[in-house]
């Protein structure tokens, strides 16, 4: 899958997802998904919920002691909730993530929880119904400022955890191929020329079956995605996408909107 970019923008109780199939160059809006009944505290997500090869929007909402994932299979038009996953016994401080944990071609929820210097990924393979913890990954040596990420780092068809850590003018991605058990750093990408305000992202930018790092940077009314195909070593900018007409409050995301494996 060759990934391209998305912006999620909230206005009132409606969130609009602007999707581009451009993976290198000047972005244009190729598809739009509008979804009503949204809350400001909802966290926008992206995944392939039904295994059709196309990513589509979702949102994660916390209430009481449960995270609820509302998922739509709409990639152009008015969104409806096609699938719901409710996961109890969770914390408001948990960070929701999405990935294909078991290689079945469908993305499902995960929650990332920091305790001391250990970060734990709780992963469920449920894509519709009540979430249960199917797999757990525990990773020590973590910092509170690390950003948890998810991707298929080795092309085995399964997503696994990673973290992005900023220091000085460099950002380092620590990547593990462990999907159940105790994580170790299997791959590492260090990328200089970074800003603390950059948003770290992950995607398969060149359709090689492996996810690699990217960052989204906002400036003026434009957002630029800097993308590297390096999955182990020193990051360089291999592709760049610039998109005008942006606002600072937009949430940058990544996905394959058209299922061509090329966008």
C-alpha cells in the first residue's frame, strides 16, 4: 500500500476529512468525507475496517471507563457508523491507535498506556463489538514525551509498535517487530532537521510493503509532509507533499483512500 495524506477538520459538530491521493508533489482534495455528531474531544483515526483494501475514517471517544471506536467504510461522501468497538476498563489517558495486529487484512483498535518508564500496547482483533485484549506488548525505557506510532516495519503483514522521540533538532523512531510480548528495538531511524512542532506519521510511501516515517509541518496556511523510505538508518526526505488552504487545528493523518496500492 502506498500511503497518501488526509486532514481532519472539526466545525461545530461536523468533522470533515479531506483526502488526497498525491504521495509526492502538490496535494489536491480528491475525496471528502463529512461526518456529523462529532465531539471536540474525539480523536480522528484511519484504518481498513472491512478488509476492502481502502482506508477510511474513524473516531475514538472516551466516556466513563470505556473507549468507543466509531468506524465508517465511506471514503467519499457522507459518513455513517458502519462498525463500533466498545472497550471497557480503559483510562482517559490511554492513547488510541489502530493497526492490523494479526495479519487478517483488517485494522482494529489498540490502546497505549504509559506507567513509569514502561509503555504497554493493549491490542484487540475485534472490529465490531466488544473489545477484548488479544495481544499485549510491553516496552521499557520510555519517556512521557515519546509519541506512540504503529506500522508494518518488516513487511510481514502485521503492524507492530514504535515510538517517535524528539531531541535537539533530530527525531528518532524506535521500531519493534514484536506484536505480543516484550518489545525490543529491531529498527531505528534517526532524522535531523526536525522541529518540536512537527507531527510524526507513518506510511508506506513507495508501495514496498513496509511502513516508514514521515512528519507533517504547518507553516502559514500550508502543511508539508516530509516522507522517508528509510526503515533502518538515517532518514532523508524521499518524497514531499505540500497542501495549501490549511488551518493550524487540522489533524494530519495518512491512509490508502483508493485501494490502488499507489495512493
